[in-house]
C-alpha cells in the first residue's frame, strides 16, 4: 500500500537513494535539490511503499495567488518524481498521457 507523508529530516537519506533518469529531471528536481530547496507555501511530501521511499512531490499552497488561471485556494502539484525502478512510474505515465 502506498502512503504519503510529509518530508522529515530523519528521512533525508531515504530521499537521496531515489534513482531517476535524465528525462525525469526535465519535469522534476533531483533528490538533492528536492531536499534543499525551500519556497514559501510549498510543502514537501514523500511517497512510501512499506518502509521504502519510492518518490516525492511538493504541494504549492499559494498557486492561486501566483497564477491567475487557478481557482481560489487551488493546490499545485510540483516536482513529482517516482524512482525509475518502481512499477508505479509506468502507471503514472499511462494515466497522464
């Protein structure tokens, strides 16, 4: 079962072990940048499968204040990345395209 949890300092090494292809970084941040970049209103989350971190993303809580095309109180999904070896990656791409 997949779980989504906020990023904690105790989980940083697990994030850094995530592997991604160069193509994924065109739409996301590498694990080091993900853990070090802090923007007001953007909240980092991890995707867990059991005890393993398999991915991450950030929620932008201020998106509707920055982009006029968004309804009030909209959330933005940013920096989504799933480990290149995890089968969930293929499922995400199939559903998005």
